[in-house]
């Protein structure tokens, strides 16, 4: 499927926003159905800490700080710490597809039980 940036109008606030090629490729890479969003990023429902595994992609990881971020299927990012990774952290490079769970901490949402998607 050829991807292209799309100029859309949010059904909630009426503002125009761009549904970027990067977001479309990310959804495809995560194996989820590519759906054109009807709301701008500011009006989309926040992802809560509902139970169960979720699909995501490692956005980046800083080995010197022992933390990084996973991009969720909804497009937002969730923090993760090295302690939440199952297995060798060297396998978790940028754009690595992963499964994870989310928990609420005193600093916000955090990914835990992170493991590679096969």
C-alpha cells in the first residue's frame, strides 16, 4: 500500500491535522489494521493502564540511562526502564516490535513485562 501524508479535519475540535506517512508505516509495522484517524493527536483518547499485552515498537533506548520509550499502536509513547525488559537489552534497538503491559506509577504510565514479538 502506498503511503502519503493526508490532511484531515478533527471531528472533535474541527482543527486540521496531518496523518503522516510515519504513523501509517508504524501501524503497518506493528501488524495492526491501518485506520485513518478521525481525531487530531490532542483529542485522541489517552491510553490507560488496562490489563493485557499490547503491541508496540521501540522508539529509542539509552543504554547509559537505562530507559527508553515504546511507541504504542495509538501513536503515543510510553516510558520503559531496563528492569521491565525480559531478556537481553541489546535485542531492543530502534524499531524493534515488542509486546508489553502497562502499569500506572507515581510518574505516569510505564511499560513492563516487555518482550520481543516473533
